[in-house]
């Protein structure tokens, strides 16, 4: 008998890998060994009540072979036991022999090598179940190892099982061990703690040049959203170029249009696909899903391209130089193609030594912050600028075409003032309700045919050095309520856009220029804005006058309060849209009598999520601040007050009225948590402060006092959740089986302070402890490469992968995971990387104004940016539970934090306290009625600041500034050539400049302030 040591160690590895296909062996403790009868991990074999129905059954049993070691195994083994199916319709039970370990090795007498596939047996079962017997051959003639490991799993549909009284027979011998021990298996928390310490290194070893680029505009590593044919970084780019809530129309880096979800159907993602699950990984809901769906990150793992998913609409553009070649406007015909994203404008440049004419494309839908009506047009502008780079005159033809193969569309010529076009009437088909779409040129054009497609041709003669713009318009009219009342067909849309082209175009381009006119690094300004493109996808919808949105396209209905509660971009760019959500939906249609606001009002009209409830109040305060007057707050104060009071009553009805929350608390991780949950208590405190401030504005002194008194209790008591390094969840012993994070390092543990920063509520509780918690999140959750981590922690969806950095949702560096927690399908969330949560933490770190936390916050944000680099995947599509996920719009919060921006429209207060190069700072701003550019310089003797309004107007009476170390003794304020009376007052963060009377700064004008 020959011992094969190499085979033994290989077997150990195979045992680990095989077990990890469900839950990683080292991570989970999924099986254990004890003297006596085989020990079955009941927490895996019979699922808990909160597992939401069907799961993938996976159970492990380890047999102690001490009494039968050395027995012949030629006849194989026999396993028998009682089987009960609690739920589901299983098709069979699969038993797998995973190997042996312990004292001795796997001995081979025949020389056959061990193979897991040879040690698998399947047993048919009925839905009711009964006893079972499985015969299984082994790839060895004799077992001398002490322990043998078997895995039991259902063959197809997931179910809940109970396996008990399992016995193992080997040849003629039966394992008849001693009495079973009553002690539970070892759950030494350090086993997990050591694993987290190994997989999440404390030292991040960031590249110094990369760190420097975080704050230096123009640094060689300042990675703007750009793509080039040269390095094959064009194909994954997918910038939305349609109107707000008008469906999805996307342009790639070479200027090709795809997705085309404009026909009124309800799509799942921009492209609906399933992707193969990587080997060894457990699919969503404990294996219920066998592939990666759109909801789980399919378009992250396999980013869509025009070549992979040819669009349903036949469209394109081409340049033909007279006497020369034709060049299609994509990446194939041009030697140089480069993309620069300045959303909402996508700029593509085409050059070729064989063409005397180069072309520059500006693609966009009219997008003018604060002007909703002109920003929700079902129209895409494809404005091509032709440049004659030669020394001779050049005659050119430029074609654009549009067709709908297989749609039975009817062609109709159209007549417009100063424009030429045609439309296609599209009949109803399936979910598509029918409508029309068209192609128009602003200017003169000739209708032609190109390969069976309807086209428009523009002929031009360009003098040497001359350039001309040819604006093409793609317009549509289907069943989107965003525009159906305004336009009867696509031709009406084209007539409106063409007739107002100069105004719409100039204001859109003015915004793009304003946003990018900044001293902040380009990568930062690009990443802060990129997720806002979600507004121009099928994520947003109108139902009549009611605005609503998915979580991600086609996933998570009802403008889910706990997801949209993170988003900041839409409220700052189009505050009226967020006011619509508050007044029409939250408080108008769905608020309950007790003040609760259902978190998915379209689907479940009674279920309240605590984080969503808090977020609804905090968003209301933000919407008040982004209003020009107090009318929004006056109209909605009774409803807002009820929403705050719902939480206070929740506090009073739990274990103790102490300013903290207990009891059953549903939240954004799709489960009920119990006890004192740090993130929810933190949000509650921010909500109480917002309630207090709004009560002050409304003169409601009684409610103001209630909010303040409750807040005062909570701001002290929340320190009971601080463990000396970070905040933890104090779990409810009466719900020991519930999911939660307990002593884990959770990404959102101080989320309330993020919100307090966004709306100027000040410090909520202990500054030192909050900063310590943020540093702990960095230390224990940040990974420069999540690949090795996910190789061990395999549960979870795919929003970061090998080579991607990220901030994992939760870690347990000091142990504390229970086996019951692992059982929940939602436990997989904790291993995931989700950008919306990361943006929240990044914004908070930046707002702390601590140099180390500033670097860490920027590093987290830059890590997201690098994860979505054009060479890897679409930089505009941050994915979580489907494409263009709403939570990612928290990214705008980092921009506000970097600017130190504060604003209160009704009070006429605006403030800036930048954290990145404040000595020479420039950045855009938006307010209730206008937007523009703020700039400041701070020297040894004076500080100069300018507020320039580029669109609309800005009403103000107070400007808050931080003159750094300048010893201020006076102030000068000028506007429109006049000196304004003003005084300066020292504040907590610097200086408040107060004007004697309110001033309205008009578009095209600026106010200048000098502190000296």
C-alpha cells in the first residue's frame, strides 16, 4: 500500500475549493467534527424563516471514521437518513464526497487518482420526502484518514430541507460512534478575524503619484473621461444623450448610437443579458440564480458594446469628400478617433491623413439645469463640425440615415421652417405602444436613400481653414408621459427643437462649459457628475404628472426611499423634480395617517423603511433650502412634521425613549434589523435636527423643543454604540436569529453625518469618534484589489471584480459573525462593493476637512473612477441592482463637500469653504433660480471672491467665506459697477458678509467681494 502525500495535499485543496462553491470553507465554518454521530450544520440544512422562500440547499456532514478506518472500500459506501422537504419542489438530492483529512492520508492501492466527479451520487426524491439511501463508489480502495466530508445539495430548484439521523456504511462495517456531544461546535471569532486581517491589509500601499493626482488638476494621472482608438478605449463608453425621463439612447466613444430604449417598453438594464457565473461562485440568493443577471452585475462583468449587441435601429452618419473616399462616422474608417466626455455633451474627434476634412461631433440632448421643460425633450442633437484643414477649397457631402428594419414603419416627409427632415410612423408591437421617430437637419438637406435606409444629405463647400456646423436631430414620440401632452408626434418635437435650436444649444453648451470651468481635478469633476446621467435614461419615468424612478433601469420600483435617499445630483440640478417626489408621491399619494412613508409606494403601500423615512425628512429640508422662498415648506410642513413624529413615536414605543431606535427596522439591505443600529440611529439624529430647523422656520416652538430634547438624548446615548474604534450595532438578544452586522465595521455606520453635512446641520455627535469610525472603514474595508477577497468570500453580486479596487460593505476584523447571519441570502451584500455607499463615505471623509481623511475620501472616489475607466467598462454606468443606479448620484455630495458649499434659498445665504487648494479655487454652483461660477483667491493681505451667474439669477443677502489665516479688518462688495453696503461678522468657519439689502445677480453679471 503506497501513500501518496502529494495527492493528500491536492485533495485538501480540492476539498477547500469544492466547499467554497457554496460558502468558503475558511469563512463559513460550514461543517465541523465532533465525537459521536455525524454533526450536521442545521443552520445551513434547514433555512431560517427570513430566507424569503426558496434557497439553494447546501449542507455538509463530516463523519468520524475512527472505528472503521482501514476497512476495505471496494464496495463503495452507503449513506442513509431521513429526508424532509419543508418547501419547494426539489427534483433530487445530490451527495458529493469531498474527501478525507485528519490523521493519515488518502491511500491508494490501485493507483487511481481522486476525482470529485467520481464521488457524486444523485437520488430522486418526492416533494414530501421520506427516507433516502445513496450508494456511492469511492476512488480509493481503503480509507485510513480519520474524517470524511460529504456535501448534500438539491439538484435543481431551491428548497428548505431537514436531514437527520444520517449513517454511513463502508463495506460490511457501519460507523457506530459514541453518543453525540451536546456542546455546539467551536465558533471561535478569531478564525474569521484572522481571515479578514489577511484579506484586507491595513496598509494600502497607494502609489504616491496616484495620490498626488487626487488633488492636482492637470497631473499626468488626472484621468478625465476620455477614450481613443489608439488604445481601444472607445467601445465601452456609453453616454446617455436623450431627454430626462424619455427612455434610453446612448452614444459610444466612436459616436455610434445604441440601446434605443425609447419605444415605451419597460426594459431591464440598457441591454438585458445573463452572464456565466464564475467557477466556484454562489449565485444570488444562496445559489437560486445560476447566472449573473442584469440585477447582479451582468453589464459590469460583460460591458455592452455596439458590436456585441447590434442596435435595433439602423442609423449612422458619413462624410464624403468630392473626388475622394467616404468615411463613416465610427472607429473603422478614421485613423484617429478620440472621445472626451463633458456630460451632458459627448465630444468625438475624427481625423485621418487621407481626408482633408476633420470632423468634430458634439452629441447631447438639450440639458439646462433648473429648466426641466427644455431638459426632458425626446431629442438627441448630433452636431457635426466639418473643418477644412487643407490649403484648397473642398466640396463635401455629409449624410445621416435612420431606419427601423422589421418595424413596418411608414415614411413621411416633413416640412419645417429653416429645417429639413422626415419621420417614421411606428405601429404598435408587443409592449411597444407605437409612435413615431424622425431625422431632421437644422438647415437645408436633400432626402436620399442609402442601402435601403432613409437618409438626409447636406452638401457644403469649405474654403481653406473654414469650418461649418451641421446639426442633425433625432426625435421621437412614444408613450412617455414626460412629453406626450406637449408633442403629438416626433415631427412636433423636431419643429420645437429646430425652432429653438440656438437657445437650447447655447444654454446646454454653456452649462457644460460652466461645469468644467474649475480648479478641481478633471477626474474628480467627471466622476462627481457622471452618475447624474441616470436622469437621461429609462430609470426615470413619469406617470401623468407624477415623477418616479427605478433603483436601476427596470429593477426596484417605486422611487424607493432608502435608495433615492442617497442621491444628491438631481436635487441640485433640478430641484423641482425632487419637490415633485415629495409633494406628489411621498406626502400626496402615499403618506399614512401615522406619518409613515412607504418605501416602495408603487408596490407596497404600508411598509416603511427606517432609513427611507429619515431620508424623506432630510430630503424635504434640502428641497426647502433649494427653493427661492418658504412656500414649499409651508405647504408641506404638516406632512413633514408627521413624518418626523413617526420616528419619535417609534423611539417612544421601543425599549426606551432615549433618542435611539430599537425594534424591527427594515432598511436598504432588504431585511429587518433589530436592536440599536448605528446607521439608523445616526440618520435619526440628523432627522431630528432637520425637524428642529424646519420647526424654527415655521415658528412651531413646541415641536422644535420635542425634536431638540429627543436629539439631545440621542447624541449622548449613541456613544454607547462606540467600541473605542468605531460604531457597532447593539443586537437585540430577543432576535438573535436576525440578520445584522453586530460588531462588524459597516460602511454606513455614520451615515447621518453625511446628511448633516449636505444640508448644513453641523456636527451631530462626537467629532473624534466619528473620525475614528471613518478611519476604521478605510482600514478594515478598503481594498486596492477585491479579487483575492472575493476568491475567499464568494457570496455576493458582481459590481467589482479582479483588478478592481473598492470599499466592501462590511468586515468583521474582531469576529462576531454568527452562523445564523451567514444563512441569510442578504448576507452576500456584505461582501459586495457598491458605488453609492462608497460615494456617501467619500463625501463624508472630504467634508471632515482632515488632511488624512481628505486623501482617503478622494482615494475612494478615485477608485470608483478607475473601476469605471473607459478601457474597462462604461464610465457613465455605475451599476448596482441594474444599470445607471440611482444611489450612485450620491457622488454629487463629494463635489459639494469639496466646495464646502452651503445654501439656503429662502434666507438668501450662500457659502463656500473649499478643501482642495482654497488659496486659488474655482468651481460651478447651482442655486434655486440660477447657476454660475464661484472663484476665490486668498493671499497674505486680502481675499478676493467672485460670484458670476451664467444662467438665471441668484438672490442673496449673506455670503459665507473662509479667509484662512487672513486677519480681516474690512470688506468691499461691488455689483454691476456699484458699491454695496455690507458688513462682515466672524463665524465658526470664517466670515459672513451681510448685505444691507437683498441683491439679485442677473445672468451675465457678477458680484465681487474683497476681504482685507
